[in-house]
C-alpha cells in the first residue's frame, strides 16, 4: 500500500480510543425533548437561507446533462446541414456537447472546414466533434 492509504487507515480506522464507550446503550436526554425529524432536516440545509441559491442550483443542473446520442434521422439531418453550410457561407447557431466541461453549449459562427475521416467540424475558432452536435439553426 502507498503511504497515503496507510495514513488514512490509521486515522480513520483506529477506534481503539473509543472502546470504553462503544457498547454503551443510548441514553436520551432528561432535560431536552428529542428534536422532530423535520427540524433535523433543516440543520442540513445551510444554503437554504441564501436568497435565490436553490434557483441557481436548479438552473446550473439544467445545463449540465448527460450526453444524449442523436438518432439516425438526426444524424442524416445534421450531415445534410453541414453540406449546405460547406457550400453556402452562412452564420449558424450550433448546440453541441462539450466533453471537457460536460455541458451542452451554443456556438455561433461560420463553418470553416469539415473533416469526415476524423469526424471533426471546424468553426471559426472551435473544433466540434460531429457526433456531439445536437442541433444547428441558421441565424
């Protein structure tokens, strides 16, 4: 084992310091009533007090999605659109999955080149893998 794992085992797996109390029965408090379960849940929601934080998290999780693979019909449509863009210099809005960030992103620009053997499309400054393209719209 490497040194890091040995240190972790020693720190987190050594319960010998608590042997004297580990098998004692639970003793409820005589002074305080037990906390209701709903109130317990509130203790574990510290960010709920921040205004708009929940909405921000929901908005962020909507943009982060698992990659959805296109159907055969969608692939044919995308290839047809790419061929049209190769012949006609038009501005296009491309919705594609960025594998580095894990997000679906939008790109607006002109098509520069298509490399079918490598499966890559080059827009002004960005390379996009063809199978990661979800949709394209002319602007």
